[in-house]
């Protein structure tokens, strides 16, 4: 293990939760400012694919559903032009399957104000069928 990793792990074990949160936020702020746009996109992707699953590990389905209900409107608010941004271009027509869950989540939040999730359903959030828009 590199010396820097060893020292960082030693320091982290002595921090309070509040100190860890403060240092994490300060470090994140600094790193995001020095990253290129491409590095930032890769970092966000890595966080979603790895760190989020670690943070959710051990939570019940109900707790995860509550977090999603609370967080999804906040996340979606960061994408004000989401529906138009998700319209697949002819060159990305095959990747339109990615847009389906996000578009469903967008319609859930915008139609009702909060995602309609059932904490008892372990298969994940489901959107109510909506009428086609004219």
C-alpha cells in the first residue's frame, strides 16, 4: 500500500462523522474545480457506479425508496432541459433505452411533485402508465 494511502486511512479512522463530512466536501469542492470537464464526467460516472452502491449498502428497501423520493426531485432540478436533452439523435438511436428510465422518472416527478415509489416493491421504482401527450 502506498504511503499516502496508509496515512490517509489512518487519519480517516480518527475523524468524527462531522469532520469527515466537512473534509470530504472541501476536498470534493477543490477537486471539481481542478478537473477538466471530461474528468468531471468520468468522476461523476464513477461515483454513481461505485460510491452510491456502497452508501446504499445495508439500507432497507423502504429506506432506499425514501431516499429516492427525497433526492430525485433535487437531482432532476439540476437538469432543467432534461426532456429535450434525452431526445435521441439519429446517430444515438440505439442508446435510447437509457433515456427511458430517466424520462419515466421525470414524468413521475413533474406530474405528481414526487416520485411514486412503493417501499414494499423490491423490483425498483415503477412509473404509472401515462396517456400519450398530444
